[in-house]
């Protein structure tokens, strides 16, 4: 069975329901067994503690399965445009050709490039596909559908495992810097991430160090109020001094995670580089090991332009992860694959809408499923 079939099976609704039923059955079995045991022996205090532990574990498994199903649905919904855009073109291509020809490959290449997958990535992909067609003597395009999806998946997972995990500090506040050009969604993403972290029980502080644009600091403050986390910011001051005061406050208040909003204008590369260096120096002075993450925010609707931004930012600072926003707003969801191949920095989160719940941890399997679920 191909990789995609496996992914598809993982996320089939019926499968999830079965999983939930399985877990619920397990709960029942555990309960029955415990009941029987209880009848046989006098319930000791220690045992009732153990029961509660088992019950808690099983319940949290139910929550995990239910939560995962909900996330898959968010991916499906957020990738609707891309599915209707380039994936439907792929489906049409397969029905258009009865045989795999050079024209078929030319059209396939064009569809993938139009989907923002990136020229180099697509060229390598087509070469591998041609080799497989030859080696496996495939002639029917419909046989190729699953192989196409598998090979796209391989682009992402090949060679190395890119970790999408955020590195958290255990003893001191974890500082995360957000950078990216105007309007890509930095402030909104911070609001959404703050909401997620708060739900996980973490104490969060938002620091408004985008002192460049009028109103920017206030926009972040509004997000802090919306999701109910603390805030520090000051307009018309030096960004690095705002970061200093903010991180100091985080230490005093025993904050777990500090999310720093910056003005990431690339128009002046040298200034931006100096500014980021200054901020990092300030953080290094207050937190052992400095900032845990520098996340670059990219707007998925800007396509190859976004890739160029990533390359430019990579030259001036150490980016630890990418957040790809507005994936719900593009019909060309292939950009995730291009980032992997052309920039080599892991996508850690994706934005699939404008509300506080529309940020998802990036998961290649859910992403591939959300894109191609109608194709098989
Ligand atoms: N559809 C959609 N819209 C988004 C998403 N993320 C952000 N936006 C919208 O993009 C616009 C710009 O977002 P901001 O968060 O202000 O962007 P920014 O990078 O902070 O912009 P500056 O502060 O001007 O540099 C807002 O209208 C957001 O609602 C997303 O994932 N999907
Ligand atoms: Mg902003």
C-alpha cells in the first residue's frame, strides 16, 4: 500500500469513529475488570487511586482521538481552495489522458509549478516520476495518481526529519521572536499562538516591539485582551529597550512563554539586521541561551515572493521555523513543499483563517490528506 493510502486510512472518519469506539470499549473493559476486582477484594485507598489513574489515562486518549479528528477537519476546511484549485486540475489531467505521454508530463509539470511548488522541486519530482513509470512499466495515468501523491509526500519527509516542535525552556521564560515583512500576519499569529499556549495552561506575555508603525503596539494589546494573556509594549521607543523591559517583567512574573512582535521590514536589510542583533543581545543578557525561537512569518498567498523573503531573512538572522499564514486564502497550497525544498527550514505552524482558533501545528500527513482526499 502506498503512503497516501496509509494516510487516507488514518484520517477516514469511520476509522476515527472506530478508534473512539475502541477506546470507549477499553474504558468499559477496564471498568468491568475493575468492578469485578472490587467485588473480590476490599477496596483499599491505594487501589482507588490507581483506578482514578487508569480512568484519567483512558479519558485523555479519548480526548486525543476526538481532538485529532477536529484538527483534520480544520485542515480539510482550510485547504478547500487549494483542493479546488490545483488538485482538481490534477484529477482532470488523469481523466484527460488514457496513456502516459510526454504531453501528459508537460501538463503535470505546469500544474505543479502553477501550484507554487517551485520550479526546481517540480523538475526533480518529474524526473523521479518518469523513472518510476519506466521501472514499474506504468502506462495508465490513473495508476499514477497515488504515486504522484506519494512522491509529493516524499519531497517533504525525505532525508531528514524536520522538527516542528517549539523548543521550550524549563527554568526560565521561553522567548519567541516573530519576524516577517508587513502584513504577513505576525500580530494575528501571535494572538492565535497565545490562545493555544494559554489553553495548554502556559502563562504567556505578549511584547509589542513593533514600535515602527503607529497603532501596531495597540493591535497586539487588543489581541492580549481578546485571548486573556498579559501584555507589555511602548510606542515610540527603541524596540530593543521594549524587549529588555518585557523580558525582565516576564522573569519577575514567572511567565512561561514570551511572544515578541517585531517590525520586520526588509526594505533596509542592514538596519533590520542590526535591530535583530540588538534584540538578541538584550535577550542573551537576560536569559541563558537567549531566545528559543525566531519564527519567520510568511503569507502563503504571495507564492514565490514568500520563498524569496525566506531566503533573504535566512541571510540576516538565524531562523528556527516558519509560520505559513493565509493558507485558507490560496488555491496554490504547494508552497509548503517549496519551502522545504528551497529554504530547508521547517514549517512549524500554519494559519488557516483569521480567528484565534485558526492556527494549527503543521502536520505533513494532515496537510497531504487535506489536499488530496478527493483524489482517490
Ligand atoms: N485568511 C487569513 N487571514 C489572515 C491569516 N493570518 C492573518 N490574516 C490577516 O492578515 C492581515 C494582516 O495581519 P497582521 O497580523 O496585522 O499582519 P502583520 O504581519 O502583523 O502586519 P504589520 O504589523 O503591518 O507588519 C489581517 O487582516 C489578518 O486578519 C490567516 O491565516 N488567514
Ligand atoms: Mg503587526
